[in-house]
């Protein structure tokens, strides 16, 4: 899924609640290993949100913390978005 760009990653974040499991699968299919830290951050954020919402708090926190670390390498806006989660 390295063909995913930042705009597509952000769109997945905006639409994840329409089909959370599909969003999680899309993120896990390649965003988590993407070379762009913004895309990786969004992928971990998607997975973290979905896990949080199904009660898997420890796993969710792992992904959300990783999303935050990556977001700090991108810009203040990406970091703020992850923090808002």
C-alpha cells in the first residue's frame, strides 16, 4: 500500500467511522510500514482509534503513542490531530 499518499491517509482518518474494520484493515495493509512518517502516523492513529473503540485499550495506546512519535517528525498540525484522539 505504498501508493497511499498523505491526502488518502487523511481521508481514511476522516471516514474511518463509516466502516471501522475496513479502515483498520486498510491501515494495517501497508500504511504502518509506509516510508512517509505522516502516512505511518495516520495509519497508527486509525488502528489506535478502532482498537480504543472496541475496548482494546492497551493495544490502542501502543498505536496512538507510535502515531504521536511519528507525528512529531511531521508537523504541529499532525501532532495536534493525534493529540486530539
